[in-house]
């Protein structure tokens, strides 16, 4: 006896694998964005001005301003990637939940199929025993 929802179970399995892959990608992207943010912070703190004249001071100020702007962009990107990862995690949990529900249904179906086969076998054995018993009583008379 085949599980009637076997096709849906395969689809749900594929959806769960896709969701897991998207979660892995989102996690990797978040890690890259956070690493880039940390690198930018480190490079901004390493700017120790060795100012000898006004032009160098102006260049350092411009570099710091550009660095802070880039850091802001990187922080926004990191936040966006955290949100994307959170959404991917939720989608994976949902896909996993749906898959597990179908797997439980399939497991229950298999147990019921085995029980039905065993019951049918027992009925056949009982009928054989009754037929033998009836033949045995009829021949003794």
C-alpha cells in the first residue's frame, strides 16, 4: 500500500532543502557583512594622524569622513543581511515543520498498512484453521 501523499512528501523535502540552502547563503552573507564592518571599524581606529601641515590634516579629515560614511553603509548592509537571515531561518523552520508533519503521517500510514496486512494474514490463518477443524469433525463422524 503506497502512501497517498508521497508526491507531496517529495515536494516538501525539496522545499526544505531549498530553504536550508537559502539559510546557509544568508548566514554566510551576514558573516561577510559583519566581518567587513569590523574591518572598517578597525581601519578607522588605525588612522592616527601624523599631521605635518594643513593639507595632510584636510586629507585625513576627508578620509575619516569617507570612512565613516562607508562604515554606515556597511552597518546598514549588515543589518539588512541579519534581517534576511532571520527571514530565511523562519522559512526553513516552516518548511521543516511541514516536512516533519508529512513524515509523521507517512510513518503512521506505514504502521497502519503493516497492521492491516497482519490482520488480513491472521484472518486467512483463522479461516484455514476453521476449515481444517470442520473437515476433521466431518471425517470423524
